[in-house]
C-alpha cells in the first residue's frame, strides 16, 4: 500500500565507440530519446526487433537481383546524405511530411531504382513499409544494426510469410 512501481519498456541502443568523444555524446532527453538529431529515433524498443527483421528480409536478395549489401548501404547513405543536406527530419516528423514534398518522393524513387526486378515484385504494403522506414531513418538503422545484433548475413532470398513478407 502506497508503494509506486515504475515500469519502463526494454530498449536497446547501439553505437560504435570509435572515439572517446562519441561515448560522451550518448545522452538522452527526458523522454528517453537521443539528443543527437541524427539519432533521435533511438533507442528502440526490444519489441521492434521483429520489425527490423522484416525490413531486412524485404531487401533485395543478392543472388537473384545482383544487388549486394554494399549497394543497399550506398542507397541508404545517399538518402541520409540528402536528408542532412536538405535539412529534412527523422522519425515521426519525417513521416508527417506531405507525400508530395520532395524528400518523400526522392526516397520512394531511390528505393524503386535499387532493383528493377525486385521493387515491382513487392506488394504495395511492403513497398510502403520500406518507404516509411527509409523516410523515418528506421531502414538505415535496421541495415546498420540488425546484422550485428543477430549475426545474419546479407538479406535472405525470401522474407518470412508471417507479417506480410514474401513467400
């Protein structure tokens, strides 16, 4: 009686500590989000790991589309470079951009150009999921973090059927 228990979701955040300054830059606001504007979508809930896997599995399989992980990373680097140059937001603010504005259109077009055979084979909902993830920055984080967290190699040839993946 009278005791208060605070329950918080389990979260994870990963950062390569290549310099001492980077360790000191890992700070969070009162809502538990990173202060760094390029990482405000972090940390992620552990419950989001299946979403990371689903995104990873939707990426083009390298042995059928001649697209390798390096090309996927280059595309995401291009998107993130344009985001910075054009001062576009990440996370929910990016998702709130009108779909007719330049950056969301650029993201959609860039993804469609990644693999001429891959993109049309995806369902509309899968294309939308990848577009939204790339627009918010989640896809870049998934490609950066998922293989290291799980030990997975480049995207497999088929996504799991659960959750709307290809079969």
